[in-house]
C-alpha cells in the first residue's frame, strides 16, 4: 500500500489513527495493537518485524518532539520528476532512446536484485528468530540483528505503562486433556503488578484444568504451580539486556541516578563472561561515581501475587478439614486414657446379691490373723472392693454388725480378703473389722441357716470350715 502524503512512513496507519490524534489516543491504540502483534500471540512469520515497527511508530508519535519532526517531514512536498525531454530527430534521437531504455533496464535489474536481497535477509532473520525461540522457549528481549533498536524505554506488554524495572517473565499454564498435557507458556515484558496478576491467573487455570490428565497431569501441574508461585522464570541474559536498554533510555532523558541503578542491576544479571556484561561495565565506567542512593529492586521478596496464589490450597485444606473432622472425632475420644473396670467406680450392690468379682493378682505374704477368722463390721458401712485398694470397684456394701469370714490379709496388714454369709468375696480395710472370739455366738451362722435355740447356744463354737486355720494368699 502506498504511503499517504500526510503519513510518509505509515505510523498513523499502523496505529489505526489519523494525524490529528491525541496523545491519549496514541497510547490506547498502542496497547491494543501490542496485545495483537506481540510475537507470542501473532503467528505470522514476520511477527517480530511487525511488532518492532509498531514500537517504532509508538516511540516516534508518543514523544512530542519526534512527532513534530515526523509531521514536518510529512508536510514537506516530495521532489518532482524532471519533465520528459523531446526526442531528437534522426540517428541522435534513436541513440538517445536506446540509452534511456538501457538505463531503465539496469534500474529494473537493480531493483529486482535489491528486492531479492531484502527477501533473503528477512527470511534469514525470521529463521534466526524461530531458532532462538525453539532453543530457549521464548523470544529475546532485544531486537534481532539487522533491525533498528528502539530509543525509548520498553513499556509493559499488558498495561502499556513505562516502568523503570520491567522484567521478561515466562509463566506456565497447564491444561489436562485426558491422556496428554497441553503446556502454554505466557511470555512477555511485564511490570511487577501485571506479572503477579498473570501469575495468579495462570495458577488458577492450573488448579482448575491441569490435573485431568493421566498419568503426568498432576506432576506437571505441581511443577507449573511452583514456577508461578516463584513469580515465573526470569532469564538472566534477556533481563540484563532489557535493563541495559532501560538504563540508556533514562540516561538520554537526563535521569543519571536511575540509569546507573539499572546498569548495576543489568551487570548483576549479565552472564560472566559475555558481551552483555562488557556493555554494562562500559556504561557504568562512562557514568562515573556511584550515586548517593542505591536503586531498590522491586522484584525482591514475595508480593501480593504470592499470597493470592496460596488461597486455593489453603481453601482446599480448610474444606477437607471441615469434612473429615466429624469422622475423626470418635477416634480422638477413644485415644484418651479410659479407666479400667477395676478403677471405674460403680454403684454399690447390696450384700444379698451375688456378683462375680475380679480377684487381684498382686501377691501378698501370709500373716497370722488376730484371734480367729470371723469378724464383724465395726464401721456404719464398709465397701467390699474387687481389689486391695480404694481405686478398685466397690462390689457391695456391708452394714455395721455384719459378720465376715476373713480369708487372707496382705503383708502390710491393711487389706483383708473376706467372704459374706451369702458367698460374696471382696477386699475390706482390716481396721474397719472387729474380730470375734470363737466362743462367741454370732447372730446367724455363716451358711445362712437358722440359729439353734436352747441353753448354751451362745457358747457353741462355729463348725468347720470356719474352725480351720487361715490360708495364705496364693502368690
């Protein structure tokens, strides 16, 4: 398409504006076109050249001085072609026409050769760009050889704002497709705020769609989430070149302190050794002494995007905890120490009822009983327990005056193993029992039969087996 007289280089046409457009319209049109013509989104073989031409148009029209010079160039009329000469008569006219034809043929040949060279050069540049993108997985932040580098600072590819410390960032977006995984890297020059926003959106996409592939979907999703959580990949070589370009742009504007801080950051990222490191050192040597205040790196430390990316796993963990907590509650209760049957107190049972008892297995040494084996309860009530101690269960209660047959006594003489008239066996404190002499007559026999009447009944001895000597506790 032929260039317009008011737009000799086609800059207004690239942005889709008229020559009387405002600065705000130019910035808005550039942001819109940058999202379309960016090499990561534009699939044209000349994507790099088109994006570079868009940058040239923006750099020329965004600055009032360069735009005024461009408009002045458009207002200058092009040189007119000389008027055609009349052919001379005779042989001279024929020779003159032949010479003009030869010159026209030579011009056409030269034009064809020039066009061929340009085509080959463009193809070679495109091949080199594609090779670099295949090897590194992203485009270089600097233009390929043979193209003119932009003089202004590099703006953010998302918001179009010019920041002092942009970064070339590579984010990962993974989509599970059943049996395979689709990886879509998000690359571009972003400011810190836009990089965190794109990282959160990429991680959210991975959380929702990255797991659904067998068998490598979960593994690649976790790897992509880890890359995005760290803020993406930032290749040091490309970012060193980008920061050095920003330093030159701000130095041209007169901001020497900012340019020197950017050059120091570029030197720290530049590979050692290499041309990029040499360029950064030359620029620092040319600027002289260090500034009083150093430039703070805005990319250091976790930002808001880091905490936003932690919200999905935290929410999932809370949801799992709320769902599984009712199921774990019985197990938590069962793990607490529960007292055994011997330690758990139970309501006392009357003496007249029969109940099985758990005999304690603690061995006690035999001792000599004080005066016989029959004792009566001296306290108002005494509990017959399942073992020699107050921590054991109370099996029954015996009132004052109840007769008990003492079978065994422990080595300390504190607890006695006794049996009631109904055959109930338990342990009672020996101090709460009162021994009865063999000549005394109890109110009723131990076997529960009726007492004998007549004189001398109170003096009658208790028959066997109560008259047998006491038996020691089995070990």
